[in-house]
C-alpha cells in the first residue's frame, strides 16, 4: 500500500519536470508538428516515469523488511488424568477449555509450532503413560487454540503402533495442520520432507527427529525420523537445495528432568548448524533448558551461529516432578529483506506458561495452560496455593533464563 502511495506521488510530480525540460528546447523544435511534439513530450514523460518508477520501487524493495513471528511450544502430553478431565459426557471429549487462556498469546504469532507427544488413534481405547493415545478432540482444540504446525517424531510416536502413526497424520491433516517427523511411507517422506512452510512471504524448511521410540519398533511402511547424522546431513542438503529463507530443526533429545543441556545435545546442535540449520528447538526433557547462541567453525574457517532453545519444557501435561508443571513458549522474530535470499533472526524471547488443574465444587477437574506472567484470569477461581505455585515457577524460569528477553505476549 505504502509503495503505491509513493508511486502516485512520483507520477504526479513528473509532468512539471518533463515540461521544464522541454522548455529548454532549441529553436528547431519549433518546426516540429504539434503531433510530433506531443509524442515527444509523452515519450519523455514515459521514460522519466519509468526511470523514477524503477528507482523508487528499487528503494522500496531495499528498505522493506518483512517480519514473521514464530512461537514454539514444548511437550504436548496426554496423561490419563487429562483424558478423564476432557470427557464431558461418556465418550465425548472437549479439550477447548484447556487452551482458553493461552489462545490470545498464540494468536499474536504468525506461526505456532509444537511437539505433539502422543498419538491420535481415532476410536478408543484411550490411555496415558506409557502408551499415549488421546482422542481426536485434543487435536481439534489445539488447532482452534492457534497451533499451525505439529511435529510428531518423539519417543511416543509408536505408542499406537503403525496404525497410530497413520491415523495421527491423517487426523492432523484433516484438522488443517502441517505436520512432519513421522510419515505414512517412504513415498510421502520423499514428497513432503523437509516440510516447506509458506507464510507471509516467508519460505521455511522444517525438520524433525527423535532419539528413539521407547524401544517400540516402527511398523513398515511407516517412518519415524531418527537422530541419524547421515540421514540428517542428507535431509539438510535437500533443505538447502530448496532455497528456503530459513531452516529450522525441531529435535527430540536430551535427558528427562535435567535443567541443563548435556554434551551430546551440544554436539548435535553444532552438527546441525554446520549442516545449515538456522534455528534449533528442542523438546523431551519436560523441563526448560537454556536458550543459547551456539557458534561453529566451518571447514573454510568462517563462523556460523544459530540460536538453540535446548528444551521448552511441558506445554500441557499431568506431570508432578519439580519444573514439569510448566514450560515456555519460545518466540522468534524472523526478518527478511526483500531481494535477499535468506532471513535472519531478529528478537527472540520466551513466554512462560504454567499448567493449572482446576477442581470445581463437584470435584470435576479441568486442565488449563496459563500465561504465567499475566494476571490470574478473573473468571478462574484459582486458590492462593495454586497462584503461589505458579509464581514460584515463574521466578525459577526468570533465574534460569536470565539474559533472555521475557515477552509479555
Ligand atoms: Zn519425549
């Protein structure tokens, strides 16, 4: 729109300039017919207009920087208690209340991505740990809450075996998600991997891998992406070949309940950066691990850096261990200057989220994801004990992630 305004202004000022130039014509031009003169005036105007038009658009292009706001959520779990709480009448599930208070935060982003650490097998039976099988209604509620992309390569990918891998993919597609990390077969992996995401003029490549599947073998022809360096090197080469503005690796790794990353995570992060990953987001430990800028030296001696969020903790779960009662939404602003092949990271930061289990007077429970730094929702009769627990979580997060910007989304 602004570009159009600039152009209009340029075209309005043009005629005066062209007339002034023509006013300095030498006398022999007087003998030109009026018609020829008009053609000459118009041609000159047109030429000047084209010169100004192209230089003005060029300036606009050089000046224009697009922004894409990404938001990543950690482990989306489906424990037995969550399934029971979402059952509104026998066999009917509704998870929408869980995300009521976090949805406005999610909606501020251009793209919301999360780690779906469960399967959506379709019909019951449903179950929590250790074989996560949740009703499709959970997927529907996540979509409605603002999630756009779910990654599914994690240690619970095979909890409903090969049929579960397929039904999870099909359900997510039906709900309008983009999904990656697990595949129905090699043909679909060849077609859809790396996952290309087009949003607001940005072209992103997303990759997703897991360290394992809890010893449950993957049923052919389904595929679960494993953390295999040869495979990842080939995939990253393919990602680079597709010339995206930015490459993101979402990895399932690390040690559960460890609040610091381990040496193998660092090593793997460095490997991914050397292979072309521009941003690395981690999941699995169920607690938050540091957000760092990691730098590697490439074979030609040049350096390459990327932001690594080692673990985002839990988005929603019924875990009780210290630090598992919440997590962070990791936010990244991508900047892309028109005409430049790659995007870069602008600001990045985190939004702390906390899981609150509300119990009404009839003893019915509801799980909520709350933005931990915001005022307690006035329509949620949250007991002081819960408010204090949320504040303790928030304070621990602020100490743990000191130096990283906290976003008030
Ligand atoms: Zn996991």
